[in-house]
């Protein structure tokens, strides 16, 4: 991101794990293909405006779409669903740990009492 901005239709996706480490997956609400595309993973980088308008080779260009800061990007539906699943998984794991801790506390109390 040269200016830290993307086109308003760029959506935040999930974080993927690859051989190169973790990377953010971006999705396009309009189905526009951006480059460079990571063909191995099948996902693209967010749009910098060059691919929406004209002038990929350095000449002056006017973006076709409204530009927003990356911090204002919306999340894709798949990202929201994955976050909900992850939160539910963490909640269940925390509940299991609480149950195990309660059992250990009861065993400790039983050992202290003659």
C-alpha cells in the first residue's frame, strides 16, 4: 500500500497460514482481480487503486472507486463467520479448563480435611 489506502470494496478476510508464515487474505466485494496474485494460495492483495483506474506504469491516474484507509476496511462474511467459530472454540476451551480447575480445587480441599 503506497498510501495506506484501498478501494472501498476491498474486504478484510481471514488470516491464512502458509509455508511463508501467516498472511492476511483480502477479498473483493466486486469480484475484481488484483495483482500481484498469490496463485499458490489463490488470494490477492488489496487494491491500491491502480487496478481500478488507469495508469499501472507510473503515469498519473484517477481511481475509479472511492479510496478509504486500510483501518476502515470492512470484514468479509467468511471472516466474520471464522471469528465467531474461533470465539466459540475459545469459550468452550475456557469452560473445560474451569471445570478441570474446579475438580482440582475440590480434590485439594478433600486432601486438607482429615
